């Protein structure tokens, strides 16, 4: 076995140990840890915050530049979907479907 192969096996073993320790960290104590109320409240909005972090750059930027024209189908689609979400159903899935439908209509119908 060469030194390079040894380093690879040591790295794999180290990553396996770190993975087992970090994933099993909450299983090690004998009693469960109670979550503070502020952390429980923060975890309720975490999925929405992650969705916004993924979607916002797609709406406001293209190829690393901020969109400066209104003739982009993403802005009206986002506005209609947001209005549908807040004013009508308060449903994330329906918001995504409405936004995609508006964007498709604007791209195919108007040519944006």
C-alpha cells in the first residue's frame, strides 16, 4: 500500500467517525434536551427562509447581474404569485404553481 492510498483510507475513516459522531450527537445523552421557546419559534420559519434564499436570486438576478428591465416574466409572475399567496389561499404549493403559470403565459404569449 502506497502512502497515497493510506492517506485516502485515513481520510475516509476520519470522515466516517465525524459523520457518526455528528449524526448520533442527539442520541448519546440519556434524556432528551428541551428546546428553548425562541429556538422552537425560529425553527418554524426555517423552511420558508430556505425557500426565499433559493428563489430570491432567481427572481431578481440573471447571470450575476440585477435585472433592470420590467420586460422580464419573473417579476410579474412573482408579484401575482405573492398576491395569490397572501390574499387568497396562503398555500406555498399553489403560490409556486400560479407563479410558474403566469411566467409561462408571459414567455409564450408575450415573448418576454
